[in-house]
C-alpha cells in the first residue's frame, strides 16, 4: 500500500502528515510507503516550513529530509490512497481525477486540517494534534483491511 498526503504547498500539513504516518506506521508494524505533495507548485524543491520542522521535531518527527513536490496526474495510479488535508485540496484533486485512477481519494479527517502558514506557532502544534489523531485512526483502518 502506498499513501499520499496532499495539502496546498507541501511545506506544512502534508509533510508533517508524511512524517507522522511514517513513524507511527513503523511503530505499529504497518508496512506502507508514504509520500506527500502539494496542489500548488510554488514551493517545489524547498524544505518544509521551519516552524513545522521545529514543532514536529519536538514530538520526535523528522521533516528535515523532505522536499516539496507538486501533485501530478500519475499519483492517481501510483498510490493506493490519496488523502487531502482540506476540502479545497480535495476539490483540486477531484478536478484533476482521471477516469481510470486506481487510488482511493478522500480527506484525512471528516473536517479540514487548518493551514498554519499565516498563523502563530501554536497553529503548528494544533495541526500536529489533529494529524496524530487522524493518522492513528487511518492506521487502524488500514490494518483492519489487511
């Protein structure tokens, strides 16, 4: 199974989700590949936001090797699960959807994960709280299907 997390710029929410999933899946014995992408291309090739790197590191997640990339049509074939961080990103993915994609496409949570980019540092911790809970639920779902 291959999981892709998608947000707007791939520098805050989706790379954090990638790192959280990677660590928690390994801790729970779930064998899965994981990546992240952004629907926009502004930050392609750049590291995650330093504020998210710092907040994630405080919880034991390493975002330092990650670099932003843009979501592509091929992702619908390469990944088994594409998980959007908010309804706007989900709509963008659905607008790009090709009829023969094999990936399951949905939001990670039943509500938007807010973009912390323009807020204070506490927003990054709030996003991590949401991601940890949502990813634990996701891992439970994936393990029950295996």
